[in-house]
C-alpha cells in the first residue's frame, strides 16, 4: 500500500527536523546531560514538527544506545516505539478524548511503572481541546508526576491553555519553516523518489505551504501523481492557482475607474458558477498583495504567485494610491461579513466595485480622503482620469485679475442623502488677502458633520472657532488634546479635512490659529515706527 510522503519522510532523529534548530539543540543537550523535565509544551502552527519531535524525544529518553542525544533507531526500544508496539508510550488525541474521565484514567495509569522502557511518556496532542474539568484533573499530576513519567503536550493554540498548566511545563515555540529550507527538503525527497522537480516549482510549493512541512509534502504528493516532471505550472494547476487573471483584471478596473468592465467581469464569472463570496475573499488577498507591492522593498518574499502575476501586480500598484488600496480592503472585508449574514452575494460585491470605481458615490470618510488626495495630486476623482479644478468665480472689482496661487481648490459637493432634488453647490468662502485671517462663519456646520462621523473629535473641538488665512483653515481651540489628536491620528485628521471639504466645497490645509501672527498691523503704528527710524523721536 502506498504511503504518503509526509509519513514516509517523517523525521526519525533530531538531526532530521527542518527549521527548528533552536529547539533541537536544547533537547539534545538535556538528554546528553540527563537534565530532563517532567513536562514539555510544544506549541506552534501546523506542520512544523511538534508531534514528530515529541515522538523523537520519547525514543531518545528510552533509547538503549543514544548517539549525541539522538535515538539510535536500531535498538529494541526504538524499533518498538516506531512500530507503536511499546506500551509505555501513549499518544492521546485531546480533540476526541477531552472529558474529565479520560484524564482521570490517564492519571490512574501513571502510578504503574514502565513495562519495558525507562520512562512512561504521555504525548497529548491538541491539548487545548481539553475541557476545564479535564485540565483541573491533569493539574496535580502534571505538577508532581512519578519519577518514571514524562508528559509532552502539543498545541496550535497555546493561548487557550490555563496559566496553571503553562507554568508547570517547559515551553518550546516552533517557528514556521523558512521557504528555502522546505524547498531544499523537497528537492532531496524528489531525488529519492526518482521524479523531476524544478527548483522554481519547489520554491512555489514552499510558499504555498505557509511554513508547514506536512502541507508541502501533501502538495508534492498531488503534483507527483499528476506528472513525473513537476514544473511551476504543474504546481499552479494542482493548487488551483491557474486562471486567476480575472483578479488582476478587476484590480485594473478599479485603477481605471471602469465600473462597466468590472461589472461585466463579475457577471461573466457568475454565469460560470463562480462563488461570489469566494471571489470577494480572493480580492481581499489580491489587494493585500498590491499593498505589499507598494510598501515592501522585496515583495516577492511575501507574495505567493508566479512571476507573470507578480509583474501584473506591479503594474496595478503603480496606478493605485495607498488610500485606495486600504479603502478597497475595508470594503471587501465588509462585504464578506455581510455575505456571512445572508446578504445577496452578487449585489454586495457589485456595490463594492461601484463605490471603488466612483468615489463621488461614497460619502464615507475614506472615500472623501481619496477625493481630497486626488485633488491635491492634480488627479481626478476616478483613479486615472485627469481633471482641472474649477476656478473661483471672480468678483466685480477683480473680474480680470488672475486667481492667487495660494487660493484653495474647489471640489464637487458631496450629494446629500435621502433627497431626489439636486442641491446647488455651496458658495465659495471668501479668499482673504495674504496675511489676514477672516472668521469662517460655517464652522458650526463642520462640527455638526463631525458629530456624526467622529464624536470624539467633535467633543475635543467644543467651543472652538475657525479662520481662513492664505488658503488654510486655522482652528482656534482651547483643548490641548486637539493638536496631539490630529498630528498622531491620520484618520481623525482625514475626517476633519473631509468635513471641511463637504461644507465648503474646497480642500483646505488645516493648522492652528495664532492671533499674534495673523493680526493686522495698525497703519498709525507703522507710520510712527518709520518716523522713529528717521530720527523723529517726538
């Protein structure tokens, strides 16, 4: 009968364990120096070698001829433990034996001395699945077991273990195995199994396994069943990663602001019976890859995809700004949660793409921030189109004069909710002369909007006033927490700028109001100063 690769190549000595040198070294030293603990706790993600190390430790402490802390695997005890014929080694699956009666039975059996080995070793896998009563039953025995008993607990969720259990064990944290280490082991296994494995395919398998050696063996098993010559494309086909071009196309639609193309693609995938919730989940991962492409120096280390898809991601990342990427991730996660609550999956997904391709239809703070950033960078509301902000309407006295360079730029007003009548754009605020500050008389409207979007920020601004000076919105506030809040919290700063833009129709930079620096100079005082400079003291 065929034996799976992960069973056939399970480590038999500490030297065979991949990627856990810090644990292997400590355990071998303890065995060599005969400084064994009565209880061990092995914790880490799946497939990192916890159970394998537990079985190796059970053999090593009972081996008749250990070699530098490793079991010899040749003596009667080692062969018996490997064949599961030694009764002194007990492996318990706590997922199915989690009752208090199971632990009481285990506790009673610890009183018996070993039959053939030196130690009775109890390996409790998935120990976090034990009930509260079972943990209490285990506690006393775990604290003071007989001299001939060793407990080895293994878990993937160490945070679920009571502190009383943790304090009575020596804890070893197993790390995710590095992709290069997994790829090297896969190449060695392929050579022993006499099939061809390309290095690029081995690296891709190692990335897909997410640091789990067992998962890598399982995927290699599937690929070897498909062909004797495993290439990168073989891995993509067997892992279900082929045909993901639609994800790149949808991300490109967001970058282009092409809502029609995005909905057409969704409709085509729906016709082909593509699960819309699965598509939403895939888009979260795809936008996460775009985010990494924009922020990480070498994103190929963190992104699991072939080189062609990596190049396509780089092209999309160049067109999308970070605020759009983060907004997309938030919207897709929100839609995914709605689908779990029973919302129509296709409609929820289509709504996300409409809001991403047309930020003017979204009144959220994130969408307003995208619109403000687009204006500041000279781009349009859709991510790639260009737009020229409308100039201020000239006054009767200065109809022919050009607009000042520091004049605020106009943005389209946000459409009001729950109304069918198109409201006129708000009047442009006055543009003061350079150096003078003009009170902003619609500051109360800004505070009203903040009370809905950010109640904490609105509370800090209680009793504040605002002025317009040199194209900036200067805020006079007595609460000292305001400056720290807007300086350290980008979202609150964005919420304030968005509320100002919604009320005024203009994108203002914001800053503190300083009465001394913005107060106008009295002409009489200026004349007296000039006279004194020329020697007229009286």
